[in-house]
C-alpha cells in the first residue's frame, strides 16, 4: 500500500509517495529526492556520513525510518549555502582543510552545525572532539575538522552578538 510522506526539505514542502514503509530517510533523500550530498557510508549508524538535521537536531538518516518523521523539517548540506554565500561552518572547513576526500564532510558539517547550536562544546577543543566523535573520517582530517568547528563557533557567536 502506498503511503504519503510529507516533509519540508531545505524549506520546500514535499509530498512523497512511499511504496515501502521501511524506507529510511537516507534512501528517500538520495534516491527519491536526488539530494545525494548526504552520504551513505556504513548504512548502520556507525560513521555519521548520513547526518542531517531533523527539526534542528542532528540524526543519522540511515537509522531514521522516513515515515516516523512525517511532517518534520529536514535540513541537508544542500540547504546551507545562500546562493554563493557559504554557511560559516562550510567556509571554516575550507579555511582549515577540514577534509581530504570529502566523503564524510557533509555529515561532519551538519553535525558541527548542531553541536554549535547545542552550545555544549563552546571553544574547548576536547569537548569539540567529543561532540564530533560520532562522525568518522577515514582520511583522518580530524585536526582540521576541530579547528574548523572552533573557528565557526567564534564566527557564529560573533554574528549572534
Ligand atoms: S551511513 Fe549512517 S551512520 Fe554511516
Ligand atoms: S575527508 Fe575523507 S573520509 Fe573524511
């Protein structure tokens, strides 16, 4: 039986007909909507490559049953830049070489945005590393990632002041 899934994705309302009620949010985003910026790494909640924001909270889209988030607002990496203006976290990742192959980067960036919003890590590198520990990087670009998150935290705090 086909069911309709209603989501607001990067600010656009979508009604998606789902044949399979077991579809994950990750597969809906990548295969039904064509938003392939969200990556599939492990598909079992271990790597963080699929991190998106669901109603502002970071979540592994590979573990999220799409239908259980009916009515939610989803933000993916494609929804961050405003035209040519990158989100401060995206810009900081570039400034600090927070990536090599880039495969983990969309998940890292989404997770960093949520971490900064949560306000738990602040400017403490150890807490940033802990807060980002659900996002693995096989290229081990961790030093740059931590610097980027700290830099973006400073920028975003400044913008909010
Ligand atoms: S693909 Fe979702 S956690 Fe790895
Ligand atoms: S930049 Fe290659 S996996 Fe992180």
